């Protein structure tokens, strides 16, 4: 708590005094407990400031968050394994593993129960603390002991911390060369492309595609070689990302024209964003899938496709997060602020952002077409995520039959598929 003389009106009290001296006195009043020593004092101060900022999508990112989330580069350093929040004592349950990451290559799978990291029990740790223990510098060797249903004894595996690159574009199944097969319906030539994080990195000369648009371009080229007649563009798990990355993805289907208009807090900086690259897929019938987890740039893509009448939209209303965020470097290059500087609006001029006082009948988010609205419960969405991950992790040589091999298991994809069959026959 603050000193008594600050409580009635902190702003007025601080204006009447020397701010530097007041900060010193407040720190003396608080003391020097372990919780606020070193960089923790900076972290706690910035986190407190973030809580009073409007809008709610501003956040503080510390060194661990930057390393874990790959906020600055689109990559993270670690083993690519994430845990469910703890609900009881004992082992931590694996929520997900990144395809191609050290944990997945070592054999870890969702629902495995991790008991030890580097020989230390995880029992006292939260999911976040365990994640920090796994976010070692690149090249660090570490061990994980885990159990899986049906195992008589726990298994210990070793792995090396490395750069983990979340797949930006995925398809139906992996091929022998670990590229993707994007055909959902081989007989009727219907493709399916799932969009992940939206990046806009500069090409670095490596063999990897530079950003989401480049990976999308390769997927579309592959489908066109197969004679594709219709495409399902799955944005349901697109978490957003770079504004430029979102504009570039939409540009691939729309070509020239306004894709979004950004209204910044400084009105003199507000401007439209237009496609400046040649479209690579302007005629193939398209259905884009959205849902409550479609966020930010994913919503921008869906909204621009809908307003341009380039795609029909299936699923259920998206999240309504249309804030434009910038990152500002802080002390020592290890503390970062993610700040909202404005909002993007649809090409039609309609609002896309869901504000705190927005009502269901207001314009926000992206709504599906009336005949393609498919509502799914949170439980079913979690189940579908788990099934998709199983699909992604299935080795190319495996002939195991998985739930999503049945097209009716995912009702949103099924509705989009049926719509495309009607339009392409």
C-alpha cells in the first residue's frame, strides 16, 4: 500500500512534491524484500502501469516472456513444450508441443505427465515456472522425466534447447519429406490451409520461407499444381501477429485495393493499408473459417475477404480484437512494452474492435454467413485442437486412423466443404 499522505489524491500529492524524492521515499517505505530486488522492481512497476492503461491489450513482456513467446522474432528459444495450468499437486500435464521442436522430437506428446526437469521434481512449480526452467539458452542440454498412460515406469529423455519455429502454415498431413499435403478432398480437389502466427520478417537468405505470406504462397502453388477447385482457409486458431503480415496474407487473395484502414491515436498518422504485391489466388472459390479464438490479424484477413466478396465466412463470431500494437524497448534491452497505438477498421468502414461497452448487436468481430454459422462449445473447440495436434504429429509413414480423418468430426470444416462442393460442381 502507499504511504498515508499519498492515499487521498496521489496525483495532487506528487505534483506538490519533488517526484525523485517521492520515489525514493516510497521505495524506502516499501523496503527491500526479495520480491522487489534487482530487475523485479522494474518489472513490478511496469506491470502496475500496464493495469491502468486503456485499452486492455497493452502488456509488459519480460526476458522470459520474450524468449518463450518469440514476440520480437516470431521464434522462441527452448524446447517447444507448454503445460496446462496446475489443478492439483504432483506432475504437470503437457498442453502442447511445437511441431519439429526438441520436445516433440524427443517423443513428448500432449497429456504426458512431466514429473522432473533436470532431475528436480516439478511438484512445487507452477506451469509458468516450469516453462521458465525449460527456456534455457540455445545449446543447453536438459532432461525431462515423464509418464504416459499405459507406461509401467516413467521415461527419462534428454534434449537440447534450440530455436523453435512455430509452423506458420499447415495442411492436412505431412508428406515423407516433411512438407505438407494441403488436399482435404482429393477426389473433388478441395484444399485446406490452416493459418498460424502472422509474421513479416525480412528474407534472411536461408532455405526457410521468410514469413507467413511466403509459406502461404508455396501452399497455394502446391494446390494449383494439383488442380485445386476450392480452398478452405482456416483462421480459427490464428492468434494474430504482424499487421503487415496480415495485410500480405489478405493481399494474396485480393490483390490491389484497401485491405484495412488504421486509425491511430495520432490522427495525422491514420492511413489505409493496401495490397502492394500481386495476388496469387484471385479466382478459386474460398471459404474462410473463424471462431472465438480468431484474433487481431486473423480477423483483419477474414474481414477484408468478406468485404471484397472474395470469400464466404463459416464458423462463429470472432473475438473482436482490432488494436494495433507496437513494442517499445525498455531498460537494457530486456524489458519490453506492448502498447496499443490505434485500431484497424474494415474496408467497408465498419468497426471491428470489441470495446468494453460493446453490445452483441453492435458491429465488432467477423460474423459468418447466415447459412454457414456453426456454433461450437468451448469443450468441442478444445477437443478439435487436440485432434488437430494429433493430426500434425502423426508421422508421415504412419497409417493410423485419427478422428479428423472423418470429415464430419469437425462441423465447421464440414459446412465449408459442403458449401464448396455445391459451388464447384
